[in-house]
C-alpha cells in the first residue's frame, strides 16, 4: 500500500505554505508511548492535557509533547520534565524553558495566560533559552505511519550529530510531507529533507539565515502569509530570518492580497490564490484521496 508521503512526492505537491499556524508553541516532555491525540492519549495526565488544549484554543498557542530520540521508556513514576515556550514573530521571537518537578506550573497555564503567550508576552515565565537551535521532528506513528518511518531515523541522525538540541514531537501537521521538522526560535517548518540537508539549514539558522529549499513556511503566518513571504524571498534573495514581516492580509478564499514589509522601508504586495484544480491526494495514510488546495502566488509587486 502506498503511503501518503509517497503519493505527495509522486505528484510533486509543493511544500510552500503548508506549515501549521502557531505564533507560540508549548512543548511538554512526556516519555513513553503516544496515541494519535497524544496530548490526551499518553502517560501525561489526560485531564491536564485537556485543560491545556482548552486553554490554548483560539489564542495562537499550539500544544505538543516531546521526548528524546531513541528509547523512551516511561517508568510511571514522578520525574522531572523539560518544557519549552516559543514565540515566532519576526523581531520578537523568543524561547523560554524550564525543568519542572511536577505538573503544577502547567496547571497555571489557563486561558488568560495562554492569551498573553499567544500575543508574545511571556511575563518572565521560566528562563530564557540561548542554546543551539531547537530541532523538533514529528515521529508519532500513531498519528501517521510516515512520521514514524521517516521521522524517527532523521531525529536519531540529528541527535547523534550533536549540531542542535533535538527532540521528537507529536504533531506538526502535514504527515504527507514527512519527515517534518520545526526549527525554533524562528518557527520555520521543513519537509522531505535528508539529514545532511537538515544539518545545513540548522547551521544557517544558527547564523540567522533562512534556507528556503524544503521550507514549508513560518508558523507565525497563516497559509497566504507563508506563501507571500516565501515568494518575496524567492524574488529578492533575502535570507535574513527576521528581515521580512507579513503586515497585512486582505480578502478571503480563494484570493488574498498580502502585504510584506522588509528592511529599509521596502515592501511588497503579493496576490495569493488557493488553487483547487489539483489531483486528489490522501492527507494521511489510510485517508481517502481529496483535493488539497495549494497556495499559488500569482504576482508580487513592490509597494
């Protein structure tokens, strides 16, 4: 049986503008097995998982679990867990982290706290993270087998190389683009890349430069914004991770006009169209083929 990632590759489905949308991410370490909906189907207290998801709904915060690559037994006893908060807007991106002795600090993340985090206000919560780029690889085979088959080897290779802080994670969206990867603090998502290519882009992002090969978009933007930003990068050759900002989006499906601002007062207006005249594809393994709209940039003009 063909996998969803093989079908997507065979039809050359574009990667651009397919990243999950989240201005802020909350990653919670949880070893052991993960279910398809891992935040509530793992050894994390499901009541806590449900509370975090309810609090994050509509705030721009996305919640996921993480674990170290390799063997990850959960011995069912209290253990310290690493947590990360990351905000991904250009010029305002940050990562905060802590090692928690128990779940109580997570229970404090109510709707008010999540709203502030989604707006980029961490309020001094936890400590600033200043290490190597965070590389988060989706490996949740219960969600989609492509993530396990393609994601786990990539996570293992990157961890062995030691060029980044590498974690497995539960869901980044877009299983058919496996292996999928999110890099923080900037929040750029990637797909279909081998280990040597990922190591190269991590080295560039460490220097504050974006690699657009294999890039799905910056999670801070919605899909039209992701398409417009990548189109401006292709037009101008701009590499600076924080050089471009999506400052406005007008219109509604199937056509948007997206404004992108850049250095020295430069700006562009992109016309983005949702193309629905595409071959049907399964969004996940085992799913029925369906038309999956692609974001096409019809024009980019200076403003």
